[in-house]
């Protein structure tokens, strides 16, 4: 039985390790390019008003500089467009150096005609993702910093006005800026949006926010109620259709699959659908980037930093030197650099008709359905014409691609012909999209009613060589539907499809691929007879409901493996994911799709990993319930392994939750539930976060309840092996501490008298109220761990004594006392070896019970560690943690942990009525944890505190 238990938990921890391996290392290396500083970076501190400096002593505001620019900015005589960088969880203000250095280099290339001043805030590297008590303080300091920045420009402007009489031409100097652009990393992006929740904040001070890997939808871990309250305020403020927010442009960039700290689904902005000023994208879909980044590298990733800096410089008005106030221009620039990247910059598209002056020999009409053209080394002017008059009914689209990456117009629609030449045309190039290997454009022929011919500009005035490929397409013949294998097929079922490529673009509709728990390994094999002058193939996984596309490039011929997962589940009104194959003509492609079980585990951990502590807590509490039941039945508790094995009864937990969800779908029950002020049932985050339940009806989902048994097994494995490690640690630590303690044979070793318990409770309560509740909880947990250590030493002493009692030897034992001492201890036990064996059994029973309790207290202490770390980190500024998420809720836990030190199995047997009540109430507490804690992990402490209070009552009443 013991071997089977170890095998089961070994298999479970193996599943967990497979999922963790895929989550942490299953997506290759980081392909981002590093940004470098060419001169030594400097951070000049900005002097804040005394009131602000006194109120926020741990925070600071700096301006970035390097080289000559750093010397110029020493006096803070700033004239550029202000950009403020906000670090995230445990982030440093020095992370702004990548943004500041690239912006400085670009300004130097423009001869400093327009430039930026990059400011950065020091938030003291606080763990705001785990401790939400500082988020409000950071938001208020951000507001003070913005006012200080704008005050700097205003003072400089006023000082310059004093020179007007001497230098009249300075009167043409533009006005100082009236707003600041924000760049927020991680939780810094959430703080930037929280700025608009402040009562006195003027929304006109910030018109552009760019966030990097910021969890806008929900916190990654909800370890205290403050972070939930903070998110609720921000979510409510931005969910409204307030006009003052519609003029604020927000771009959220997710890192992709390499970012396992903040999954990209959380970076989506939850705003009204009709508010086009709020945009979300994943780094893998950003043009000229197409890379995934981890949580830290998104700050210095050169591809993304360049895109961000280009946005800022394109938004600076040359006349004022400040950022534009036009929301339309901000949207256009962001779309250009982060979404499509057409060949023409914003504002460069020509609405007026285009005329041509090329000679007749430069024009050539294409009479076939496909064009392949390779530009020669010699410079020449070349135009190709596709007539549409006879092809409108037979073909639906025209597709063209070229590896000529010059950002110039190259596709036109002719509206007036003169012989074989086009006289007048409209520019269709703005519909171009940049792909990793070439630019491509697809136009719908039915929308070109006034166009008689399509014109491809294949001129190479610089003599550059490139390839142009174009074709007329029938959408229905190039679109194929394929059913993806079921997620539980474990890779045994394969969906194969062969494509005899007669075109440049094929689309596979991956039917029923729209949930985040799905993961597939797609193998694409290409074969071609001739490979000369062929452009590489580009495979694109396109997700219609979110900008999370991913790209892969493959040479011809090749065998490519693509792992396809989703960052967000499909809304009800969208289609399944698409696989677009930009193929080479006259080639054969075979696509094989199978489920990847390691990737499925990785996806489940990516989305549901943060809820595993809840399942571990449930398993630990059910294990104690099993031990109490064993004590009631036989007088002895079962071991940890047996207790955990018997507690694996998920049906006792899931059935009540399902019944509750069914009842909550009834309006009358929901009204009663709401009138009682009871919280909504938490659903596992396996659907889009936008669909997480705001009302109880939304929690009735199929897959989250099916994934729950797997999470339960994984949580049980964590609890089992965690308690095993703690058991081994206690065992060896007891050897180290044994020489410091007199050997004992009493089960009461390490206990406290009643007055000592009262004094200790008062001391810990005062300590927690004056300093930090987590500190008091840690001390009480260590005191209980000391009780376990004493029991471990006593158990070893008694075992050794009984082994040596029949032998009259005088050598030293491993505990430092002689066999004669063992005989005297037997006499103390009325001289009966059998009585000593009963004492040993009592000690072992107490050791089993208290070790389980100590494991539970250690788990509770770990949940409060973030607030303890924050308190220690800021100890030089204040002694009392304010706000304290553990206070006063920790007081019942402190009382219980101290009183349980003196509890033993005999105390429990003496109060069977209370023990029966405790046994009946522990199961509903476990059901409550699974129902109300997955999205509110801090509630676990409340349930465990209630359970330990019941246990104390069973011991003393």
C-alpha cells in the first residue's frame, strides 16, 4: 500500500514536472536583440515638493540622460516631449535606459530638431503584484510626479519669457507641454490606468499610455483583498463609456508564450467594444518584431523598443515639439507600427488620383492567372497590368507579394486607360501587410467596381534585385476546413491534409480550435521540383478574435513543426483559429495535426497554475479530517500518506459545487443569494477573462469542472511531497538540536502552561498590530514547529531507550545519555516496559497530528510572506505595515496556533461531541475553499483559520 501511494504521487508529480518543463522551457530561447547604451547612463533626481517627499520617502522621480545630453539636463532645462516610465513588480527605475537611449540616438539622427525627455519613477522595487497595499500609494505618487514634470517645463517657460524684451524672436517659442505620455511595464501599466480613478486627476494630463506585459484583466495572484479592490476600481472606471476616457489612447503589448509570469490573455484591455482607442496585441504579431519575450526582456527587446520610440517620434508635432492631441493620429500611428505596417506611413496615403509618366515599353499586360517576376540587377521601370473585366465573376481576390521591402507604393487600381498604358489610378498599397519574409497584399475584386486593371509597380530604380509573385484567386478553392483532434486523444489521432499548391495563399480553417486548453503539434512537409528563385514559405496561425498571431518561416523543401496554442478563448460570435500557408506555387504540402499532451499540461498550468495552492490547502485540510476520524474510531491518527490517500475523494467536493451552480441558475435562488451578500462562485480561469463570472450564472462551464480532478491530483502531489520534504527537514534538524535539550520521555515536551499561552497570545497580537501581522504568524508557526521538533526528539529517545533497556551496557547513545539513564527512565514509567511502549505510541500519535498541523500552519504562513517581505523592505521608513492584509484576521489564527501547541490525541478523545461537529464542518469548509478561493487566494487563510478554531474547540471543550 505504501509503495502504491508513492508510485501514485510520483506519477502525479511527474505530470506536474512535464507541464512545468513545457511552461518554462518549451518555447525555445529568447530571440530578442539586446539594446545597448553608447555612453554611460545617468539618472538625475528631480526635486519634489517637501510635502510629497515627506509623504512618499521611499519613492523618487528621475530624468534619464547619457553623455553630453546628461550634462545639458543637469539644470533640468528641458524642452523635449515628456515620457514617463513606470517600473512594475520589483522593477527598477533604471529599466528606462533602453527606452531613453534609443530615443536619444534617434533624436541625434534628426539633429535634435525634435526629441524626448524620458523620466522614470523609483517605486522602491516593491512587490506590488503580490502585495496590493502599495498600489494606491504608487498611483498617488504617479499623479504628483506628473504635476512635478509639467511644473518643470512651466518654470523653464516662465524664465524664458523674461528674455523677451532682449530677444524678441523668442516670442515664437511654443508653449510648454500640457500632458505626459506613459510607458508602464508589468504592474506599472495597471498603475498608469489607475491614475484615472483619482478624484482630482485631470484626464487631459495623459493622452497616451503604452503598457508592456501588464495584467489588465485580473491580478496573477490575489494574495490580499487590496489588490482585488484596486482592480475593481480600475475595471469599473474603464468599463464605462465616459467621454473623458475616449480621448485617451491605450496600447497593451503582451509578451507571448515566453512570458510565463503574466500570460498574454491577461494583457487584453477590458473596455467598451466601440472604443477603438484601446488596443491590445501580442509581441509575436507586432510587425518587424514577430518574437516572443519573457517578462523582463520586453523592456529591453530592441524590436519592441524601436517600435515604441518610432511611435513617439511620429506623434511629435514639428511645430510644437510636443505630442499630438489628435486621437485619430495616435490610432493611425499605433496601427502602423504595432499591427499592419503598410508601406505608407500615416498621412502618406494619397487620396488624389495617381498619374504615370512611364514610356509604353515599360508596360506589360499579364494574360495568365499568375505572375512571377525577378527584377534584374540593372535599374529599370516596369509595370504589369491585370485586366479585371473578364475575370470579375470567376475570381474573388487578387493576391500579390514581394520581398522588396522598400516602403513605397506598389499596387494600384487603374481607373483610366490609354491604349496599353494607364493614365490615372488609385493607390491600393495601404492595404499591404508586412510579413516576416516579404510584404503581401490581398484585395477583394468585388470592391473595385471602378477599376479596370490592377497595376503592379516592379520598378527597381536603385538596381536592387527582388521577386514579385501575384495571382488571381478563388477564395472557396483555396480555403479548406480540417477537424482538429480531440484534446483527450493524447497525440494518437492525427488529422492529415494534402495540398497540391497551385496558388500562393491557402487557408486552413481549424474547426473547433478555439479554447485555451487545446494544444497541437502541426507538422508541415513541403516538396517542390524546382526551388530556384522561390520565396520562402510563411506559416501564420491567425486568431480572429485577438491580435495574437504567430509566424514561422520555412525554406523549400522542408519539414516544419509548429506548436499551436491560444492566449484567449473564442467569444461566442467568432470563428475558429486559422492556419494561413503562404506557399510556393507548383509544390506539394502535407499538414499533419495531432494533440500535444505536454503542451496541454503546460496550457493548464499557464492558466490554472495560480489556483494550485487552493487545491493543496484542501488536500491538507482533508488529511487532517481523516486523521481526526481515525482518532475518533481507533484512538490513533493515520500517517500522512494514508491520510492523503483516503482524502482523494473529489466527488464529495465537486458534487456540492455543481449543485450550487445549478441552483444559482435559478433566478429566485440567485436573488436570495445576492440578498444575503454572499460572493459569486469562482470559476477556473480556462475561458477568456472577460467571461469570468461577474454573476453566478456564468460559472457553469464544462471544461473547468473536468480539469478540476487533474488540478486536485496535482495539488495533492504538491502537498504530499512538500510535507515529505518538511518531514525530512524536521527529522535531521532534530539531530542538530538534540544536544541542546535534555532527553525527555514525556508526550508533553514542548507544551506551554495556560498563563504562558495567554502571555504569548497577547505578545504576538501586540507584535502583529504594531509591526506586521505576517511576522506574528511566522513566529507562531515556528513555535508550533518547535513542538514538532521536541516530539521528534522524544520519539527517538523513547525508541532508543526501549531498544537498549534489555541490554545493560554503558556506552553513549546517539542522544548523549547512557543505557543506565534508560533504566532510570523506565523506572520513572512505573518500571513497566509495556507502559513505555504505550508512551511511545502516544508520542508517535501526537507527532503525526502535530506534524500535519505544522504543515498547515507553514502553508498559511507562506501565503502571508509577500506582506512580510514588503514590511522588511520598507522597515527603514516605517515600523507599522499600513495597510496590513493579515490584520486583524490573523488574530484567531494566532490564538489557535498557540493553543494547539498543548493539544494531544487524548484531549480530542475526551470531547467527542465537539470532535463530531468538527468532522462534519471540515468538509463544507473544503467545499467553500474550492468554490470561493480560486480567484481570491487570500480567502484560503479565512477558511483555514476557521478550521483550526474548530480544532481548538475540540481540544479544550
